[in-house]
């Protein structure tokens, strides 16, 4: 998924503000959150963004599709961020 597609998908679901907030809190960009980057600060930001999506009512498969991850990866990320 390209950066533009990621931003568009977030905006369509009304999650762009939440993901931008998570990126700012963890000192990274929204593009890094949507990427495959595994650096610790980016992974923590991605986990926080996934948590915000889950709190908004998205299912694990929907979050996984949005972040280009498997639903089980989302479950593991949310277990870590809890």
C-alpha cells in the first residue's frame, strides 16, 4: 500500500487524526507508521495507532488490512501496547 493509499484509507474511516496524533507522540511520520519499518519508536507508534483504531471499533482483520498486517499481528501489537 502506498503512502497516498494509506492516508486515503485512514481519512475514509475517520482515523487520520488519531494516527497523526500517535505519530506526533512517538516522533515519527504517518508514512513510517504505515510502512514495514521495524525500528522500535516506529513500532510503538504503529501499536498506539492500532490501539486507537481498535478503540474506535475496528475489527482485528480491518486494522490488519489498513496497516498491511495479518490480524494476528494486530492482536500481538495490541497485547504489547495494553
